[in-house]
């Protein structure tokens, strides 16, 4: 860990797996767990969306709600990352591989768009 964070996705995935094994003793690999983790992830993405929408300002139509903070966004991103790591582990996917593939995909899209503009 570096400054309270994890410096690479492989280590994060390993740490998430180890913590989950200690905390969620009744979770057993399989279809039901996949459904449960996906539902939890959807819930956390909703909480992240709310934190982002509130970040630094009041949401429209919610004048009594306090503005969101960086710490709230960090907490919700962490929850999303943790569940994403658990889903990756369940599906035998390496987060680092998924991250690398998305960067390559986005770079290819950017090059294709640049070709279309010339």
C-alpha cells in the first residue's frame, strides 16, 4: 500500500479477495453470488452517482441537502472498485487485464476518430 492506497490493480484484487473471504463467510462462488454481487454493485453505482451529483453543490430540487464532498466520492468509488474486484475474481478475470484492454480499445477509437476528421 502507498499512502493508504494500493499501487496496482493486481494487488488491489488480491486484497479484496482476502478481505471478502474474511468478512463474507457465507458467500460461495456460483451464479447466485454473481447475481448478489451485481445487485450490490448496482446499488453502489447509484450511491456514487448521488455523491457525484451532489459534489460541491446542491442537487436541483433538493435545497436542504448538503453539498457532496470529496471524501464521499472517494468512499463510493472505493465501494464500486471493491465489488468490481469481487466480480472479477468470481469470473476469473484479472483487473489489470481488463484495464489494459479498455485503454487499448479507447486509444483505437481515438485514432479512428482522428482518421475520420482528416
